């Protein structure tokens, strides 16, 4: 199913060059477009539209936001010049932040193009396409729509409260004209995400390259969504099915091989394509404008040896090996962080961004098993220790449920720092579930209002039906 990734650019220029109106943020207006009647004509034209959906996920505005989340949370600090990076370290992001506007905008571009493809395929516009391939394409588009809404909800909505009205605007129809809409409830947003991922988990493609979204990636993302919603039994079942998959996804034996192998790693469930030249990649090489947090450093130090005796000289010593790999002199690389070794060079391989990988799914399984009614704590511990064993650090022993849950949260920080922002969302969820006080980890979290970002001011100018988040 491999395709020419360069055709991503063709669809952006030829069919759906999408920009924002100066007064509209979440309504995306395509210009210079083929007519809706002939944009999707057959399998090949539908594939070009789908390629465009994938390519929008690699655009600058959405492809390096984990760097900002690391500063907003407990993983690291923004230490250099990141566009619009002001306020993240101190949890005081201004509503006028232009980068935040572009982020919001970028996800709705993905959603709008996904809506178009779903609409055209369901209407039978792709003449001659095999039925199986049609439903696979719909599945991939639904995955992209669900993933975009999940990220929008976590960034701009009260994702941790199913009873909240502070969700995000749901759009399931292709938009060509401005239409102001109010925010949907958090539950309504989650329901759409669940429906899309349930469809994709059944109908998505199998045995695909890891920069596509197939059945396994859809099931993995759904497991995370169910965890967030508190549906722990369902999350356990889904996570276990992903761990026991028959498509060849498996933990790398050596942690560093994940990042050396990039999206080709056996552990990667979904990571955007990256390549040399015009093939492009994410902008995660900008990680050189960040540094690790004291929280992460101290946690890594506590895993090996004595307290406060870690060193990052040469290969590093007395730190968690994952932290040492990322930051020790011998392995940190040209971007000063070993997880992203490739420069933004015209003729060289570029960095991907690790949206979903199997190591996280083990820890989702561990947390969901520990939280579910009648959960088997020894099973949760086994999944946690599978990750610690691979990292070559001392295995945890079972003390009690609160200790186990905190061990899992800390392990996700050690395993996933500067990858997808998950440690930040864990801290929020654990606070809401009364497992910790977030302010003791990040003192600038002086209010629960800071658990989500502000709706950018330009969004509200363009859609006056939207109500701003509390506290902004």
C-alpha cells in the first residue's frame, strides 16, 4: 500500500489548498479547488485526498506541539526561541498567542479534509474502487478526525470532566462557508471520537507501514480514550488486544532503537512519515530549544545509584538509561536530545513525531487494570515491569494500589518524555482523580483553570458563538 509521499503536496496545491479567512478560525474555506463533483472520481483521486489529510498532520503548526506541552507540564522547559512559546513554562499562555491560533486552525484543516473524503466515499463518488479499500480509506479518515478532535479537546476543553459543557466545536460536514457554532459538550466530543475509532478498529487496513493509521493504531488510540473517560475495563481489553496483536508490532529490545528506526520501529503504532528532501517530516528538531525539567532529572536520578549522583558526561552514569540516552554527551546528538537525532537538512532524513507506540500501551494497560473495579494489581504490575525490564532498571514490587498508580505515572514520564505530551495529561487526570496535587509538582499551577489552554482570541473573533474557557 506504499504511495508516493510527494503527492501529499500535489493535493494541497491542486485540489484543496485550504486557508483561514481573516475573521474565521475553525471554519476552513478551500480555494482554487476542483469541484466537489469531480475531486473524487476513482481510487487514485481518493488516495490523493487521503494523502493530503496525512500531510496536514506534518505541518509546522501541529507537528511540534509536544515541545510546548513539555514546558507547560513537568517534562522540560522551553529555553530557546520557539515561535509563540511565551507563557508555557509558567502556565500563563496569553489568549493572543498566534501559534496557539495556528494550532487550533491546523486541526480543523485536518478535520475538514477528512470530512470531505468521508462524504465523497460514502456517496459512492470513487467509481470502481473495491469495497474493502473504500471502507479502509473511510477508516483512515475517521481515525484522523478522531485524533484531531482528541487533541483539540485535551488542549482547549475540559477533557477530564464528562459532564462539562466546555468541549470543542464538532464539525462532521465539509465546510465551504462561514458558520458560527457553539462548543459541544465534552461527552458529545468523546462520543464522536469513540464512534470514529470503533469503526476504524474494525474496518481499518492491516499490515501497513507505520505512518498509516490501521486497525491496531485505531484500537490503541481508543484504549487511551477509554482510559481518559474512566471506562477502565474497556481500556484494559483494548490495550491487551494491542499488546497481543498479530501484525508484528512488538517492543524494541533496545530502547534507543525506537528512535534510530523512527517510524519503521516495530514498536511504533503510528508516526508520520519523514524523509529527505521534499518528503519532509515534523519540526521536532526544534527540541534543541528546550531542556529537561528538574522533576524529570531527579526522577531519572532516583532510578539508579544514589540520590543526586547522576552524570551526563560521556555515556552518562547513575541515571535512568532512557534519560541518559536522551541527554548524555555521547548520545544526545546534534539536536541535544537523542530521541530526535536528525537535522532539518534538505538532503537528509528528518525527524518523525511518535504519536503512538507500544510502550505507552503497556502503561495504559497497567493504569486501567489498576483502576478498574476488581482490577488485578499483579497484572498491572506485570505490564509496568515489562517496560522497566526493557529499560534495565530495578523492577517494582507491589505495595498497594496508590503506590502502584504513582509508579505507573512516573514510569510514563520516564518512558515518554518529549514524545507526545502524555505526562502533562497524566498529571491533570491524576489531580482530578485525587491521586496527587498538581501544584506540588508544578507550583505555577495555581488554578484548575490552567489545566487547559485558552481559546485563542482570534477564534472568538471569527466565531462569536464560542465561549472562552474559565479564567481567561
